[in-house]
């Protein structure tokens, strides 16, 4: 239920047309007042014809409120009224994917792509779905189609991730570099470029990219572990230990971090402390 805080305003709203209710919903949604937006969209539908855009906007508000099943129902209504909209099918697919119904999501994304127009989001979403299922070739085909429609950093990042997980590090690095070239402050692109360089054994360049990623986004704290590993490979053991201890602040139970810390302590001839971290890496406690 929605409380009326202004009786005169409530009376005026009682005379509103479906179109005015819809515009009120759009304003409320833009201002982040989602319960009011939901109410307005429902009023516009209750008082008027079943307009696809109204069902669609209602679905968007419900999805923002994490009411995914209701959102999917609303998007279903939108595509029933207007089955030729890629935007409606794409959002239906995303809701179905969120609900753990990948087969239905795949069909919805397919309908979006066949509808034509601005379908890059559907292509990206379908590519991500295929990537999660290990369908590498299909994922790449979708992501490549998406960047042909709209070449952006996220698209190149997606392609790079597929190549990375397939251990094709040359192709992965090329795509991550394209992403960071299009968007120089894209922290995740720098992070994955750094990971790829690290996999290729190019420690100095990887170290610089991990630092750049961490500068751009302090949440990428896994960078501390990889920076420590790179510094160890470069023979900078004191600096490596500093980075690894920062990593341990975030993952005190991570066996990999303890093992690398032990290796670095051994290199510094701090053997007793190293043995403690070897034990922790084996899960034997301190």
C-alpha cells in the first residue's frame, strides 16, 4: 500500500490519464522513487490499453527492486504486445538468466537479435551465457558480432576473457589492450592485461599494469598478491614481502598467498617465519 501524504494531490491524481500516470512513473523512476514509479506504471496499465512500453518500464522498476520473477512476467507482457522490440526481448532474457533459466534466456536473446536494430546488448548477454556454459566458439561469435555493432571496451574485454580462459594469451592480451586503448581508465581491462602478462612471464610489464589497475580501482586488492609474485620474480624480495603482507590482510587463509610469502621469506633467509607460512599453506595452522 502507498500512503497518501497530500489529499488534494491524491484527488488530482484520480483524474489523471494513463499517459499522465506513465509520465509520473518515468519521473519517479528517474529520481529513484521506485515504489511510486511502480504504482504509477500499474495505474497507467489499469486505466489504459496494454501498451508494451508501460509493461517494459514496470519490469525495469521491478528488476531494480530485485523482484526478478515479477520483472520477467512484466517483460513477457511487453513482448506479447510488441514482439518486434529487441530491447524488450533482451531484458526478458536478462531476467530469465537471473532466474537460472538459461535455455529460455538463450531463446529470448535470439529473438532480440532476429528483431534487428541495436542488438549489441543481446549479443553480449548471449555471449556471456555461452561462455558460462563453456561454449567458447559460440561465445566468441556473439562478442565479435557485438563489437561490430558497437565497438566498446566491455566488448573487447569479454572477448579477451574468453581467450584467457582458453589459455590463448596472445589473443587475450590483444583484446585487453584494445579495451584499455578505448577506455584508458578501465581498471578491469588493465587488471586482466596484467594477469595475461603475468601468465606470459613478463613480470616487469605485469607489475606496472597491476599498479595501474589498483590506482584506478582500490577494490582490485588481488593485485597485491600478483604484484608480490612479480616482485619476487624480479628479485625485489623486500618489496615483494610488503605486497604479500598486504594480500594476507585481505586473505589470511589463502594457501597460495601463504606459499608465495614463504618462498619470499626463504629468499630473504627468514627461514623460521617461512616455515610457519608453509604450514599455513598446507592448512596445518600456526
